[in-house]
C-alpha cells in the first residue's frame, strides 16, 4: 500500500512548522507507523550530515530523529545555504550544485522539480506516512511561478495541505483568511484545514476566532496549540530566532562561566552552542553588531560560518578582531569551531573561488595555521577522544577547508586510526577544530567545562532531546485532532 502524505505549510516563516512536524513524527512513530519527514526546499545554514554522505537542513535531521529513522538526503532534496543577502549555494540531494542569486534561482526552480519528486517517491516507497513541511509562506504569490516549496509541490505531488498560523505574533485571523483570499482557487482547494500555533493564556478566548476562520475559509479547524516552552531545548532550524535570543541573553548572579559569541552575518551550525547554553552556571551571550565583545567574558567562541572570508571581514568591520586580541592579552581564552577555527589562523586562501572571487586574506593570526579551500567538501560523522583528557565525543564534519601549520602539533581531537584535528596555541589560550556537535557529548562537554572550574549538570543532553520530543508529541496529541490529520492524509 503506498504511503499516505500530508503537507504543513505556514502563513509565514517561524510559525512553528518544523516543530509541529517534528512532534507529529514522534507521535505517529509512537503509534507504530513508519513516518518519514520531507521538505522539498529549505533555506538554512544550519545543516546536518546524513547517513548517505550528504547534507540536509538540520530541522529535517531532527524530524528524522523524532521519527526514529536515519536522515537521508531525500528528506530535503533542495537546500539553499545563504552566502549573501541576495545569493545562496544550492545543494541538490545532498551535494553542492553551484550558487545562484535570488532572481536567477526563481528561473532554475522548474529544473529542480524532477529531483524533488524523485526524492519524494523514494521516501513513499519506504513509509506508511510522509509528513511534508513547506517553506516560508504559502501566500507568496509573487514567487508562485515554478514553486517547488509550497503549493507548487503540493499540486505536483497531489498532497493535501494543512495551514499553520502563529497567534503569538498577532494578526492570525487576517493571516490565515488573507492566505485564502490571495491564493489561486486551484491552490486554495489543496488546503483542507488549519492549525493555530503558539497560543498563550486562556484558549477559550480564541474559540470564536477559530470559528470565524473556519467560516471565512471553509477550511477545517484542526487545533489550537498552546505555546510549548521546551522548544528552546531543541535545535533551531535557522538563524531567525538568534537576534531575539541575543536580546534576551544576559548574565545572572549564578553565572560562573561567561561565553561571548559574535553574531556573524552567515553564522552556521549554531546549535553547537545549545548544550553549553543548557548548563547551569554557563551563560552564552550572542553579541549583535554595534556592541563590543564584553571585557569580562571568560571565553570568546567563534562559531561556524557559511562564508568564512566575508564573515571575517564583518568581524573586522565591527572591531571585534581588536576585542578578541585584547581578550587574549588579558589572559582570556578563545575557541573556534570550523569557520571560526579557520579565522584564527594566519591565512585563508580560496584559489578556486568557492566563497566568491579567488582571493587570499589574512586571518586573525592567533594560531600558527593556514587554511586553503578545495573543491571537495568533507561531510562525515566522526567519533574519537579529546587529545589531552581522552574524553570520548561524537560529532560531524562539514567543510571545504584543509588546515595545516605548527600549532596543529597540539590537536584538540584524536580519531581512531590516529588522525587528528584542531590546533592549540603554545600558551593553551587559543584553540579550534573542525568538528561540530562536540559539546553534545556529555563527557567531552564536562571535560571542557572542567578546564574553567565548572561542574556540569547530570543531564544527558541527547537523552533530553528525545525526552523533549516525547513531551512535544504528548502536547500535540492533547491539542490537535490527530485522527482527523490521518484521515486527511492522501
């Protein structure tokens, strides 16, 4: 029997599509169904390595985890990784496939639809239920031509749609009813029901609102979902929420370790910070442009970047390079991860123009290393030990750079077989490595924090992710007409 499928589109970005699909993946998996997530087109620099050696949006990797299946490239066949305000790298079925400016990409989408439908059919052959996530807003009629991310896909694959609106941002009645109003009738008929997400306070106050939406759209009300506070414990899909997090990240009286993170324009894989943020006594402060790095930070952490050279230029434009070097002179410590690691060296060379025109730039010079970008991308899951302590870790690599130099004789990480990764300055204050997900491993995180005199909590980070997904599934089961969703799935 072919798999049933149901698509979840939104009235806008960040309305909770990814979270709801993840929760439903766990819910239906708990009911014994083989459920697989699918997102035709995603735009995010927060990516994950798949078991079949490619990369997809991290949200689909989390949804696969929720469904208790290994992520594959077919769960997100088109991934756009922004490189500038108007351009992005295109990843098709897990592999780099060039770059395009936004307007150029609109004309290329029709050529990507066969790959999208191929991936969808492959998943359907191996599932009971496919939960499809749309991208951005379903009402972007200016981008409707050749659409592969929302109703264009729904019609091509004949998949019914549930529309999600966000009441927390306000105007949810207008956004849902307005979506019906602006859509072409042939698109609107694909939408069968709606969910209102992120309700705070007394839900009975919006009962008339649900009725009004149903009357004005003829779509079935499928649930009013209260705000789920534990969503902060799950990896975020993209950088949209980082600025809000930056505004709310403050040091409190119980903070023992203050970590400052410059908020770079093309920050990537920023969920590396999550395990540290969840530790009592540790504060992660995201520093927005226009603010200096705090003088009393214990550690400055340079995160991953989609465009290392441009982000390094942005870092310098903010004067953060001066702040970082002053921090080291005062005895402070610096850690770079992937792109941040590359920035710490003496030189970054891009002879093939991977990140724009071919060029070579000076790094921060805090590590005696040099990096050169090649044409082959490293995408693999890795495990090993911290070189000094022997604490075990698991993580993944996702980079095109090769790094070498004297300071790599003091590596951070050692892999089975003797391969090593990372570098450390002679005084031990500056270090970096390529591995993402390093702090998700409890032993590695505990060892790292111990070097600052910090004791970690007893929380098993990975187990807490699964427990949160279970709580999310229970939350949705209480507030969504789950059986009606299954009946809508075609």
